[in-house]
C-alpha cells in the first residue's frame, strides 16, 4: 500500500497529468457558457424541440437507451485522457531515466509495475468521475435560468450515475492500457500512436473487409459497454456483459505481456 500511495502522488505531480485535468476543467466551463448562451431567450417548448436536445433540460443529459445525451460528449475525451495519462505515467519514467532509481529502492519489479498500474487505474477512475460531475454541473446555470429539471426522477438519476460509473471504469481501463503499452515500449508516444492506429486504421479495414468480425473490435465493444445496450444497425448480437468480458480479456492479456516484459528485460542495458 505504501508503494501504491507513492505511485499515486508521483503520478499527480506529473505536469502532463495536471495539464490534462486543467484542460478538461476549461472545457467544462466553456461547455457551460455555450449551454447558457445557447438556451437564452428560448422557451421550454423551443428547447424541447431542438433536434439534439438542450443541456438546459436535465433529462437530455442522458437517455435510457444511451444513444443520446450530453454526457456522451464527455465520454470520448475522457477515454483519450485516460489513455494519454496512463501512457505518460509509465513513459515519463523511461524518459526521465528514473526506472533504475525506483528499482534500487524497490527491486521487486512486479510490485513496482502492479503499484504503478493500479494507481493509474484508481486515479483515472476518480478523476473521470469528478470531471463528469463538473461537466454536468456546468449546465446548472442554464437549467436554473432557462430550462427545467422536470422528469428527472429517481430512475433517471440512477441511470445517469450508472453511466458515469461505467465511463469511469472504462477510463480506468484506458489508463491501464496506456501504462502497459508505454511500459512494454518504454515510450509514451508508442502507446498513443499504436492505439489510434489500431482503432482508426486497422479496425476500419476489418469492418470494411470482414464485417462479421466487427463484434470483436474495440470500438463496437466500447460502444456497447458505455451505452449498456445492444448497438443499433449492426449485423451481430452483442450484449453488454459479453462486451465487458471481451475488453477485460484484451486488457488482461496486454497488461500481462507488459508485466512479463518489465520483469524480464534488462533495465540497465536498455535492451
């Protein structure tokens, strides 16, 4: 636990992590201003008739089917932030040449790697949840001045909180992925570039050349987990539980390979 706490403090002291949090807070303030200005001078009827909904109406923050809702806007950026933050935590160690120093103090490599990975996951979860709360809270001035919370009953709030929790869990998984790839490659950029290359290029090619394999891709499984519903307009059936297990297996394999690499490779020799 002591090592875990130290890794958490070291991660929070990294400039890149603080910059990511600061940028997210600025984006939340900007979203709140846009929501307030965009809803000013409009009646409730006009706000309800808007095609994409209005953040001034609380029930538009999240919908039961998860296909719409302003919380979706935050999900994508949080996943990117989790990946980038995790990669920075691990990759920064190699760039600063502090890995050997840490292992001198704690020579058991698997303990160090496990503490670093776990601390990144816990921080990603907590930061993601708090940033989602700040993001939605930024809409409150628009709600109080121009909108309404009518219809936001207990069922709505339960669904919203569950969606926020799922997003935070997936963000934690993205942080673990970033730590694992950056540890294996000893480089922050590799972790980020490889994930984006896979998702943007490779998975798009697989969808085009072999659509039946789409159910095994990261994108489809992430979409299913975040909305917790079967994706519409797809040629396969994929429940949320199956999608969650699929991504868990992927993450576990990558994390295991990263741990094996960190345990076996020559740190001092850089090979």
